[in-house]
């Protein structure tokens, strides 16, 4: 199960008993985080069903995580007698999330932006998956987005896609305006200018409480899988006016990406790095449309 990180000012390892289930999400997902596994062995997962007839998968998602599942990276993983259908199952956000006190008009989109990378994998035994490349990725079944990345093929048993694309990256960004908990500007469309990808993103779920009632406050923070690389360009289309102050974070293997945002009013916008230092603008290019 990919890890989940939440902003709750508590230690990652519990020091006292917690209410069940222990993996339930009770706070907004964090802005970053990457989960890494090294030298893991999976042996004799020969069927998608256990001896008792229950579903069996190596990788599942936390069914309570509606917001953000950090990218997962497996290195030097050994699969021995592992069947195709047992590798993963990535659930689709349920329609039950599409209510006013959770995600609003449509389900939250965190699970649809799941990225699991495998590097230097090996396969052994009489039972193997249909494809046994050493480097591959598994992403969620978000057809308008996932289905239009190069080399990605849908795998029904996983409710996901199998890909050979080492340029995948996770883009996270958020509003820093004072109304970041009360103004909803989703859905946000992320349109690939070099590809035919289209990703529709929702704001985080409402995790706050006022007594017995939800607070009707949702953090304006978003996440999307994209393909990075020189010249790769994406356009962000907000339902409402874009926030005046935003923070962006790109999780990639040193690959860049260009983000375009159309603001309704002309003005001067300053780009700063993580340390707050202004990034000097490049010369104006009249050829860009």
C-alpha cells in the first residue's frame, strides 16, 4: 500500500493506541513526500484469489485517501511466481464522495493520480506477468489522462495502466491566498499541449469538524500526474479566478516542464524559488501564442 502523509502535526509512528482503522485519513494530505522500497521480494502470488476466495493484490490504495498519494518507487524488486492479476488494484474514487460535506459536485481525484514506478525488477518462476520489462510504471485508470500517455496500455485486472515511460512526474500546487479554505475554484483542467491528455482535478476533501458537523472548508491544494521533459507544456484552466499567490512543486528526475496559466487581468506576476528569491524573467518571445 502506498504511504499517505497528512498535515496533522503528529509523529509518523504512533506512541499510543489509535482508533481503528489505523490507516484512516483525518487531515489534509501533505504537499510532498515520496515512498521508496528497495530489494523487496514477492514470492508465490499465483492467483488473484486467496485459498479462502478473497481478493489478493500486491499493491492497493488506502481507501480513505481522497487527496494525494505520493509517488511510489520500487528498486531491485524480485517477482517469483507472481501472476498478472495479483500485481495491483487501484480503486476509482467512489460516487459517495460527491457530497457537499466531502468533495462537492464530483469525487475527489487523488486516487486517479497514482504513480508507482519499478526499476531494475527481475522475474522468475513458471508464473509471470504478461510483460516482464525491468523498468515499468503502473498508473491509475484515468482514461482521458492515463490513456493518452505514450506506451501506456490499460490492464483491466488492475483498474490501471501499464506504462514504459520514465518521464512521469507528479505536479503539486496550492493556493497561498487568505481564502484558500473557503473559495472553491475547481474543477481545474490540465491540458497537455504536446499530448492529447486532459486531467480534471478536484480540491481536497473536507477533513475539518465543527463539533458533530463538517466545517465546509476544503484546502485549495491539487495534484496531477504529468509527463515532464524538455519542451513539455501544460495549460492549467481554472473554473474561477486563479489565486494571486500559488506554490508549485514538481517531483521528477531532473526533467523540466512548462506551465501556462491564463489570468483574466493583465498585471505583473513574480516567480520565486523555494527560498523566496525572485527568478529573473527571460526575454519576451513574440512567437509564443
